[in-house]
């Protein structure tokens, strides 16, 4: 395996593990991992994006659509698909309260184009009022688009002004904290785009320095360092009240700028640990499954809530109320839920590829 493929393998494995973890969190199936998970699971994806980033000499105005359109096209497509089951959920009210149905649907359509689940910064709703039960994980795609735009700007400043990327990180984090003071949440996660771009800069730094590939003279020292990084991730998550933090809502914790810095450091340390563990595990055959998940994160991200929601409804219809946390019945209920939330979208991906391959072949034959 070439070095490029090897790098892609462990990156895909890390993204695959984080994707399963995210599905478990959204399925309320990982209640004891919040302290560690919330502080680095999403930052990991931005770190990986920076690691894989290939710089080009073309102007910014040409690179921007090349980076953003591949993210926004599936965002709009999947949201259009997921709006249909949401509208169908209101079918019992179509005749009784049509104005309410129209209002709620229009509110969600606004949420799709605004790409935010909340509008006001002090909104404490138990669920994001501008998202459906199916589509809220898709916020990540426009967030990645705006982060890519911000990262392009950082690279242009480095190229034209000679400013090192490392020197831009602290100002980016300071601006991020100032943006959290706004009374409304900016669309497309613009309020956190500089934070996310800083994570991408860290990923590019890891690739250029070979931090994850270098051979340590003393393996015990390497193990000690990564154990220390894991401890730092856990400590920062616990101190920063990680279950309440989210790039989505620009809520980085209860300590103002210190929380932004803690969230950034926790995202970096946790990402390094998971990436190094993935590199160690990539030789095992079972990791091919996680690598496959890592290469198909967008459909899983888009559709896992749909599968989880209908699994919950079928359980309640045929079996009864959901079992209480940590009971034996809860594990029986939740383990298939996580598997279905992950495997269901993958089955659809494989089916679509099979049908595409099957029906494209006759078309090519007729054309020839």
C-alpha cells in the first residue's frame, strides 16, 4: 500500500469510528461517552479535511465554488428528500389545521436555507425549532463549506502577506468568541467558520510535519504521550461541560474565550489520539468496515436520523415504550438501533451504486 493510500486508510477509519459514535450519540446510545466524545468528534472532521487539503495556485474566486458546491449539492438534495417524511408526519392535520401545517413546513424550509437550528442566541428549546427530526445533522455540510472558504482566505493571507498559519489561529479564536456575543446565530455556521478553519490549519500542520507517521525511537514514550493527550481531552471535556458545547449553536462552553480555547485544544488532542489509534488498527481486516463508513459519511450523516426515528416508532408500536437507560432491555433496544442507523444508509448507497452500474451499462452499449 502506498503512503498516500495508507494515509487515506487511517483517516477514513477515524472518520468511520467517529461516524458510528455520532450515530450512537444521536440514538441516545452512548450516554456515558459525552465528556470525551462531544469535545472532539466534530472537530476531528475538520482536522481530517485540513490533512487532506491540496493547495492550488488558482485564484480564490475559482477555488471557492470547487470546494463548496460538492458540499452544498448533497445538502440541498438530502434536505429535499427528508422534507417529504416530515410533511407526511403532519397528514393528520392537513384538513384540521392547514395554516399550522404550512407555518411549520415553511419554518423548516427557512431552516434549510439558513442552515441553523436556532435563530436567537439565547434560545433554550429542547429541540432545534428550525430543524426537522430527520435533517438536523446536515448542518455540518454548509459549516464545512464556510470553514473551507475561511481556510482559503487564511491560505491567501499566507501567500500574499507571508503570515504563518499558526499566527492566525489565536486571532481566529478571538473573533469566534466575539461572534458568540451576537444576539442571533449567523447562517451556515458563519459564527464558527474561523474556529473550524483553525482546526483545518492544524490538520494541514500534522500532514506537513509527519506527526502521525514518524517513528518514535522509544515506543513507550509515544504511548505515554498519547495517553497524556487522551487524559487532556477528558479533562478539558469535563471542565468545559462538553455535553453543552456545539459548533452548531456556537456554544463552546461556560467560560467565554477560555471555553473556545479549551474546545479547540480538546478537539486537537482528541483527534490526534483517534487518528493514531486508527493508524495502529488499520492492519486489521475489521477496519475495512470502518474505512468503508468513513468513505460514505455524507449519506450516513444525512439519513441515520430517518432510520433511527422509524425504528423508534416501530418499537413503540409493536413492543411498547422505550426501556429505561442501562437496563438489559435498553441494550436489546439500542444495539439494533445503532446498527440500523449506520448500516441502513450504507445499504441504500450500495443499492444505488448497483442500480446505477446496471442501468448505465446498457446505455453505453447502445451509444457505442
